[in-house]
């Protein structure tokens, strides 16, 4: 990994054991040398699974497999490799996934449809799955309830730090645990989730309930971030419930007993998503954009993402330039309704434009000072309705070009 992002959490979270989950990592040498590139998670029988995946029309072979396997609602093994995305590899990629699934099912003693596969890395390069299948027996032998931190590190590509989070919630007064980790730094404009993310809980939740919670939580978190406006072919967010905690029976996602769990679950998803933004390739500033007064929540999010994805806005942030005119431009290009003569913009809590024009007596000093910080806040009201949304992004620096210009070399 390269130098750790200046926006990285000051303290790395350590994930404690969670009943029904054992993990291991291994160095297969798929691309990287001197580091692990394979993660395996084994789940106790009866574990339910939920997932959301990229909507890209060039989705990877592992994503296609996971969509199919998800219909069965049960999971026993997760196999993830870094260094090769196994995407745009045609029938060769599909066959690679099938061989990996069959070998993993044999090693774990489970059905193929209980195996979930993910790959991340270079697109368009055939994956030498023999390096994975030949190592599975050894990896399964290393599974440990304490393997969380190593597992989170094994799935990284251009990330500068492993992204982890944990929460404790209550269902009917009974404590349950939630652990999660993910990877992602570039090619981040999720159209469901981030590059790869895995969340585990010892709660007992039917697959349809877990799916409803995950889909809603992803929309508020991973679907509300962007680094570079590019949606990956590999985006995968999976959640697993091992059912190892004895709490009152849950049958629907609307059950009032899930109130605390839902809050903590969504908080963990947002925590992980924001860590992705803070590790954006070359990022030096973290940007929060709140949009209000839109025609709908959907419209507000679209406007927010138009601002967040604008190269002009992102480079202004990188250059610490309080050029709020670029925000006006981005609102206008979003395609959503906005009243030019009621548009209000604030930067760092300081009003810069009101009712479609610069505020009277505007002093750029406080705004310029805010732009020199690492946490940048834009508040935009477009004056047409009550819709609101918040999205998060980072700045765009020359380091992004350096990283991606030499990614394969």
C-alpha cells in the first residue's frame, strides 16, 4: 500500500470475534508480491445472506454468480481475491468462477450455491484461478475467529488502509454484534454499493428481512458517495446473519424490535462508505454536500452528485479556491428543477449566495479559511420544494492522475 491517506481515521478499529464467523487470508501471487491477496470467510450452517450489486452492464463474472446464488438465501463460504477483477473475461471468466465455487464447496463441505465469490483489480485479464483453488485447502485450515484484520487487508487494491467498523445493537433487549469491512479508493460512484463490502451479524434474521435492511441502508450510504464518478464492474455489498444470538423472533423488516438494530446497521454502513471517500485516490480533503429545497429526495441526490462529481468543483476544493460559481454551474447541469432566483449557497456555514445572487457585503475571508481545512461543507438550497439529500466526496488532485496513469505498469 502507498502512504496512508491524510484523511484516514486516526485510530484503526480492531474487529473482535463474532459468533458463527471464521476468517483467513493467504498470499496467492495473483498480481501482488509480498502481501496477501485472498480472503476466505466461513459461516456456520443456517447463515442467511443479502446482497446488492453493481448495475453496470459490464458486470463481472463473480457478480453474475452472486446474483444467482443470492436467490437461495443461505451462505457458508465467501471467497474474495484482489489483483484481478475477473471482469470482461467472457466465458473464460464464468468458467473460472465455476471452478472456484466447486473447489470451495468441496473444501467447506457445503452446496455450491452457498459459496459467494468476489474479485477486484484489473479488468479484462483472465484470472488464473488455479492459484486460488490449489490454496483453498490450506486457507480453510487457517480459519480463525480472530482473522478479521488480516481478511480486511487481503482484499485491498489501491487502498491505503483497511476499512473496518463494528457496532453493538439490541433486538428485543438482547445485545447483538455487527462487524464489517470493505475496500475501495478509485472507480467509486456506486450504483448500489462500493467496490467490495462485507457485513456480518450474529443476529437471527430471515434473508428477506436482511435484504430489505441492506437495500435501504446502501441507498443512504454507499449509494451516496463518489470519488471519481466511475461505477465499477465489481461493486458488491453482502450481509450475513449467523443467527447465533437468541433474541425475539423477527419476521418482517418493519418489526419495531428492529429499531435499534436498523439504526446501528445503517450507521455502520455509512461509516464504511465514508472511509472509502476518505481514501479516495489522491484525496486531501473530505467534502460533505447537503442539498435542500429540491423537487424530491431523488432530485436532491442527483443535484448533490452533480456537484460532487464536477471536476471543476473538485479541483477548486483541491486548490482551496472559494469559487462558488462552480457550484452554481453544477446545479444547473444536473437536469433537475432549480429556481435560479431562489438559489442559496453556504460554504462552511457562511452564506455566499442568497436568492440567486452574491450576498450583500460578501467577505470571502472566512470562506477561504474554511477551504484551507480538510473537512469541507457545502449547503445548497435550490428553492423549488422540500426534497433533501446529503452526499459525500473528496477533492481531485494530481495524485489521482499519478495513481491511475500507472495502475497497470
